[in-house]
C-alpha cells in the first residue's frame, strides 16, 4: 500500500569517513556537472583543495542545512548535496545552540534530535545524491577484554551510531602502494605521481584483517574482494552504485 507521503529509497546515500588530510574533500573534485552540486560548507568557509565550481553555501547555523535540503528539491539542476562535514556541523550545534543556553538540558536533547531529523525527515526525502563527509577517531574500549573501535565522534545518544544511517560507508585512506598490489581492479589506477611518492589516496570499501574496527559498509555483493580499494573519486563511487542498483 502506498500513499502520498511515501518516498523512494535513496540509493546514493553515502558517508565518506577518514582522518584529517586523508582526501575526503579532494575526492569531490571530479563530480560531474559541478554547477549542480550544492556544497554545504560547515568548516567555517574553508576552501576546497581544488578550484571548485560548486554551488557553495557557508553554514553558520545547523538549521540552515534543513533549509538547504528543502530548497534543493525546487532546483531541477541540482543533482547532488554535499555536507562537509558532519563533525563540524554537530560541533556548530553545540557552540551555537547549547553553550550559553538558558536551558542546556533541553538544547542537548535538541542536539540529538537535530541529527535524527536531518537523516529521517530531510535526507530520507531527498531526490538528490547525498554525500556526507566526516572525520573518524580510534578509541580503545575496555569492555569484554578490550578492543579498538573507529567511529565518527558525535556526543550524546548518537555516539557510535552515525554510520548506521547510511547505506554505503567508505573510508578515505593514504595507502602505501605495496599494500595495494593484491587489489587490482578497473577502479584503482596508479599514476606517476603515486609512483613517485609511493602512496595512493584511495577509498577503502571493505574491511580487511587489519581494519576490522572500522565501519565500511554497503549492500551485499556491491564490492568484490579485489575492489576493497578504489580511486579516491566520489564520481567513480557514485557510478559504481548506479550500475549496481540500476
């Protein structure tokens, strides 16, 4: 049964995680039709590491992101929305709406609901590709003998749960070329610059024995084992998702 409020599942809902300077924002450089990319800059207006033609907006209040998703639906030429990045967006909520509030308890509650509403009411209803970028941190958890956990560091009830909202999660990495030798595929190319420095900026799409604490995810059979690493290119990623689903 369907009704007028039904929305289609967004196949192009992607979270790109990684350490600082791992190539998260740089991966956006080859997005097709860049004028149709709504880029929501949550990092105090910091410039992209390439000359951008995106439709860029500097976010100074987190609720502006809600407005952006609403406006984007009335823009037929807009095909992709980028939130860069989720950590800064949630830190902004804390600094703008929690710190100094007359009722901090109520604002901390609003903090948790803000992200849920963003995902469940705005992103879920979006007809655009949605790419969210976020830093991750590795922490040691002492429960059950101790283990490492790598996750997007969000406070409160959402801690450790951000990745679960996304259908596809990849990690931006700087990988030594010797560790990529067994992962030959059409989406992973090594150029002269990579050879010169011995390092390849890439996306990791699947967990390996060395990265079982990380939260790469995707639908079953989206990635073959030899596709565990691909070029650090968001357009390549979107093309692969499009081919998989359609």
